[in-house]
């Protein structure tokens, strides 16, 4: 398949998969086999599923470390698969969409996807995204064990680093791993404007600026969960987390 997405720095040059498990959910056998072959070459254990019910059952029984998930599936679609799998336990999800439709992307992010790619895409790019997502999960696990990690209180917004939980006005808010990392990045420098390029580097580990639309889509999803007024857009620059005046 021809690539419509440039690769991001040397993300694909991460350490081998170390036998971490990836479940590929795709009803087109040609695409599924191509993804599986590339990720096996990267050192991952692979299983594939071609429909929604099989995907959910396999995820429950096999406990993968990451899900590569097509939106359009028989049985029930990828959005429903994502909901059901994330209800079992949180894990990173890379969603594949056939249409470059922002609504589809936002819905996918809203039900628990961490990243998305639009078909057609290059296998090199997909492998790079998988490595980046898993590296971020590893970093988050290490950070959560750091005894210096604690709670960050910004008005009625509370961020618990050790448990990776967020509360707004005392109520838990479910964020995907990517949304949590994005919020923490903004919250560490409240009111400071962070460019899209800075956010890509800090949150996504991307070395270039070709993924700014990814940042925008995740910010929109995050706003829907914590309140649109909390994140200020600085047009042409980036975003800032608004906090109560001291």
C-alpha cells in the first residue's frame, strides 16, 4: 500500500517487540496478513481476528498488549469492539479508518482509541506507531511507580499520577492513555502555550511536525471529557491549560 503518512523520526527503530502481544482486527485477509507479517518481523507475537465478536473473545482470552483495530467489521464494528475491550482492561488501541473523516476519528478517540491511521498507509508507519504507543505505556508505568509522583490539583481538576486517574469536580473522568499524557503535559506548565510540535514531541515521541492534526483531534476529545473551557487555543501556535487565578 502506498503511504499517505510520512514516518516520524526514528520511531520504528525502537527495541524489538520483546514478544509483546499484538492483536490485529481486520476483516480484509490481505491487509491483516500484511500487518501481521510486518509486526512479526519487528519481534511481536501476533494473533488476528476478522470480526467483532471474535476480536473481543480473543482479547479477553489472550490478553494482548496492544490492539490494531479496523473500524469497519462484521458482527459489530470497531468502535463497539474498542468499548468492550477497554471495559475489560485498558490497553493501547491503534484504530484504522477507511475514511479521512474527523467525526469518525473523534468517536474512535472518545471510546478509547489512542491513535488512528487512515487507509492506505505504509507498514513502516504502522510499525512506528505501534512502537511509540508501547514505549509510552512503559514510560507511564515507570512514572506511576515513582514515589515522587502524586496528585496535581488545578482548581476542581485533579490529576493522580500514580493511579493515572483524573477527577473533575470530584467525579472520575475516563481518559485514554494518550489523553492522560496530553493533559499531564499541559498541566505541568499551566497557562503556558505549548505548540503542536512540542506536544507531538513530548506526548507522541514524534520528531517532526507532520502529525498536528492528530494533536488537534486529541485536544477535541479531551475537551469533551474535562470541559472545553479548560483548554485554550492559541491560533497558529498551540494550546494552553487554563487554571483558576491564584
